[in-house]
């Protein structure tokens, strides 16, 4: 082994140890947490009612294992989320994570059940005349299989007659082979339904850009951190991603226009296409006979990512807001129950309309104010430093930044319109500002860290700071 390689491994180990060392909160952190806690609207308890609604129990064995015996998911991993927030955790995130960590089977309506807290996403079971229509079978085969076992245990054995993927992200299709076989799909026993363009977009994200995106996702989701008050607390839209087997079965039926209707196993469904929002191929669906709306991942319990730390095409905050407006126009006045593929459902027409409206307004405000500042001459970093939701929108728990943030998302708006660059050509190469930043980094972080940053592209892209000149 060369000296260079030996040194690199040693540095990586030291670095990993430093990165994962658990330390108590500093006094500055404790003061900041206390100041935030004093401002949070804890008197608003509506989410607790929604998150507990219809709970029917969970698995007796908390460990969901892979075929090799390794643990894919531990249902008790987040049991530490009890009582007041410790100083090491943002009190708003602690509140949010406690709600997301509830796991088990929940009855959403007379015909609809969800298994939540078994993965980063939810799986939904619609009871048809003869079997189940499944929406979004989680990220991994192991967690999907465990969720289906819980449904069968609590509600009785029924076959799966159809699977609907609401969009092209792997946490909404990756578990499909845990509950459905390719042979049954090929035999026509089970329909696989997805929005038009699903397969192309799923391949684009998970195969073409897969290695880079997976590497970055490990940082975004804290994949290798141990859950705990000084470790991983929550991803913001679910507790974390299961460590199981990601699978796929190609769709057999595509939805290609808003207003398209399907009748499957006695269940009527109406679709709204939402391409270019949270995913390039995504759709909402509505159950007109039951006044129930599924908002896929287009409306969430957190501000979502318009720019994603893991990568993915930059999203369009304006299109997102416009499609939420369309959802409100199409469905809000005839919906009594709304569920999504992350987080908990909402009940009551007033609560649902207020949620959709305020959530839409947050994305529209993000877009419009970023554009206003951009046109006034500010660059992306300046906008990101200043933009914030007004209190009338920021007061809503679901508009807070547990997953995406206003600051980071404003960069998506800037990047979408301005390509994220400065118009001054000399700065594209090696500007004095970059040289100065590189020199400062070298002085502060030491020659070893600088060497890693300069010579290890896979690590460098996860580190803050300018490119070396
Ligand atoms: Zn998702």
C-alpha cells in the first residue's frame, strides 16, 4: 500500500471519528434553542390529533430484517423522542420528529389505511371489492413486506390487485417486489399504474446520476449516523431511509392527463398531473365517491426541497405553487379527508383548504420574493441570506424548514432563472476572491484537510468552500 493511500485511509478514519463524535450542546447552542422554543406555537395541537387518528397498532417485533440478517429498520430506534427537547436538538425539529416517529397501521377512512413510520415514506392501502390497491410501496422490499404483513394481521388476508406509484422517487416504488411478483404482473393479475414519464425519470435519477446522488444522499439523510439526541434525529419528511433492498416493477398503465379517470376493483379514481413539481413525473389522485384526496408528495408536513442537497434536477417553485392552486380549485371544496405519502393525514374541509392554501402561498412567496430580489440586483447568496417567510405563513408548522428551507430553496429560484452563475466571465475561471478563499481555507483547516479538499473530488463536493485555484 502506498504512503499516499495509507495516509488517506488514516485521515478518513480520523475525520469520520471527528464527524460522529457526540458532544453536549455549547452554551451558545443552548441559548439559541431556548430562544427558539419560546417563539414556537406549542398551543397548536392539531397535528397531534391528526397523527394519532385511527391508530390500530404496530408489529410486536420491532426489527425488520434483510435476508442476510442485517436490520433494515428498527421500529424502536426513535423511542428516545419523548419529553422536552434536549439542548442538542432544535426544539421545533424535536416536536416534528416525535410526530413522524409514530409507527404502525392507521385507519384514514372507511376504505383507506396507511402504514406509517416503517420507512421514510408511507404506504397506503385502498380496499377494493376483492383486494387491495396499494399506493407507494415504500423504499425497500423488506419494509413493504413488513407493512403488508401488519395490514394482513389487522385487517385480514386480501390479494393486491393494483399498485400506484405517485411519482418517480425510489421511496415510492422501491419496495414493490416485497409485496408483488413480476409473474403476477405479467399474468395480468396486478396492474402497476404510474404517471407518464415515470420510468424515464426514475432511471435518470437512480441510474444515470445514481452514484453521485446516492453518495450525497448519505450526507443529506445522515444515513450512517446512529439515531439519538446527539446523532440522527429525523429527515424532516420521515424519520430515515430503510436499509433494505430497492426494487422496481415497470408500470403497465400510464396516467397522462388531468381529469383522467380509472375504475379498478370497484374504486373510482380521478387524477391530476403535476409534472415539474416535487418530481418530474408526479400526480395527485382523488376518490370522488368518498371525498378523499391523495396529494402524493406535493403537499407535506414541512417545506419541501426545491433545491435538493442530494442532487436532482432543480425544481420549479412557481409550477409547484400553480399546481397546488389547481388542486385547490379541483378538489378543496369536495374533500373531507386528505392524505399524503409522507407525514400524517388531515381531516375536515376547513383544515384541508387552509393547509393547501397556506402551503401554496409559501412556495409562491418563495418564488416571487426571490425573483424580486434577483431583479433588484442581488445575487443568489445575498437572497439566501435575507429571505424569510412572513409570520402569517411561518406560524404554520407545515411551512417550517424541517426538510427544505427558504434560504436553500431561494437558490433554486435563482439557479433556475440565472443558471447560478455570475455574468462576469473572469470569475468563471480563477478570481482573486477564489484565490483568497482558498488561502484562508488552507490557513484555517490545515494542510491535510486542504490536500483532501484539493485532491479527492468525491469528498470535496461535500465540503463547503470555493474551488481551489
Ligand atoms: Zn418521497
